[in-house]
C-alpha cells in the first residue's frame, strides 16, 4: 500500500510539473513593442464619477469628463482644468468626447475620440514629490490643436487663507506670480 501511495504521489508531482511547464506556452504572448499591463481596469466613462491622481504632497482631483483641480498641499493651484479640441474649423469641448477610462495603480487615463482623432489624457502624481504630470498622446488624420483651459486659484486649504493676495501673468518668466495687496 505504501508503494502504491508513493507512486501515486510521484505521478501527481510529475503531472503538476508537466502542466506548469506547458502553461506559459498556452498563454497569449504580448506583441513586440507593447507592454503588458496586468493591473489595469478599463470601462466606459461616467462623466459624473470622481477621478483622482494623488500622492502625499500633491493631487489632481476632478471627474471622468476631464475637469480637474490641482493641489500642491496645502495650496490649490488651479480649478476647472479642461481641454478643448480645435479641428477643421470647429471647437469641441473634450468632456463631450470622453469615451473610455483606463486606471492603473500609478495613473488614470481618459480616452477622447472624435471623428478624425483620438487623444489619451493621462494623469500622474508622484508618490512623494510636490507636482503632477498630465500627458497627452494624440492620433489624428487632420491638424489638431489642443487648448488647456483653467482658472488659477492660489488658495490655501481650509481653514487657512492667504488674505489679500492676487496673481498676475509675468511674460518674462512665463508664469503666474502671486503677490499681496498692501
């Protein structure tokens, strides 16, 4: 009986090894030039749903239509960030073209699709750095201009406030410069 049990265990182990060696060849291979994203969720956009990309020192907060506000804690830099597409003499608000949401552990991507173009807007915030990246990947048949619109805010998180402050555009620095009213 012990020899039968031993040989049954040996056969079981051999079958497991055989299956384990055959399994990788049965799985589809990733085409060359494409990176496999094992941790990726994709679904149609729901414009009313909350969307964020956050780290410990910054965050992009908004909705799946692409409207965002940007924070470098504790300062709110901007609000109502959104895209507009200019093509073939038309101006198309991006939120009307949002089709797909792709979420990965490190980023979220909104895919916009028009008749002659598609744009992938990826939101990424480093875990421990005070900043954010918005990456645009474009495929188009005709010339396409992308306009990023937003309202500068420069307000501290509640309950703090900056008081009598304002900001203006400095052409030489190509940046908004905050200042105080005296």
